[in-house]
C-alpha cells in the first residue's frame, strides 16, 4: 500500500501602502469608533506616539 502525503498551501496577496499610519485624534476616533479619551490613554500608555509637540497638535503614529 502506498502512502501519499498532501500539503495544502493558502496564498494571500496584498500590498503594503505605508509602514506607518498617521492620523489626528479626531480621525482615529472616527475611524475606530473609539472615544477620544480612550485614545489619549493609549498615548499615555505608549501604545501610540504623537508626531507633533503634543497629541492635540500633531498626528498620532502607531508603534509597530
């Protein structure tokens, strides 16, 4: 009797548009349907970082 091993391969294709995404707090709040206060807590915890002088004056960048 012959044993035949089979392998299933799944291909996923896509394009990386940008490595970093910059959004204002208001834009991120609307896009994620998340309250601005929660987003500010993410900044405080270091999950997001402001690219301006303060989160209110600059865009936020996700830390990868």
